[in-house]
């Protein structure tokens, strides 16, 4: 949670409301958005479109952070509060943002896919296998 109740003059139990709002319930949606940006970013990089590759890579990282937070039952932090919260993923996503290398994106995807599968999330199976390679 990124806030806390100091005074509740309404009696509406704002603490409980804030806790409910802080929880995320949907992992497949941000995972699918990550996959979409990942596929588009790879395609842009392979075409030599540096701007497109960088923008799609940034989008993929955004959605990946949302999916990772959702796996923990949380909403993602704002971008300026995200540093230090991604654990072992952080150096990899920073490297991807600096240089959207296709091989690095593929390696990251494989690890993300394994993580999602270990949590029973199989959204990637809705994609054609050739799109994800």
C-alpha cells in the first residue's frame, strides 16, 4: 500500500478500503499486455527500428512489473517508486530498457513464462509459438 489513513472522520473504514484497492486480482491481463509489447518490440528490433524497439521494450517492462506485482496480490507501484522492488528482475529489465536486444528479450520471456506457469498462468499458450520466438 502506498498510503495510510491518518484520520477517518467518515466512519467508512478507509483502512479496509485502501487495503482492498491495493490488492490486484488479475495476472493474465498484464501478462498478455507484456507479451504483446514483447512481440512488437522483437519485431521492431529485427527490422532495425530503434525507436519502436525501445518504446515497445519500455511498454513490456511496464506490463511485466504489473504482472509481477499481481502475482504477489498487489497493484504495481508508480514508476518513480518501482526501483528496488523487482528483486532479481530489476537488473535485467534495466538492461532491456538501455538496449532492447532481441536475445535478452527472449531470455527474459523464457524466465517470465516459467514463472507464470509455476503460478498456473498460461496466457502465453493463446499466442502462436512463432510469435514468441
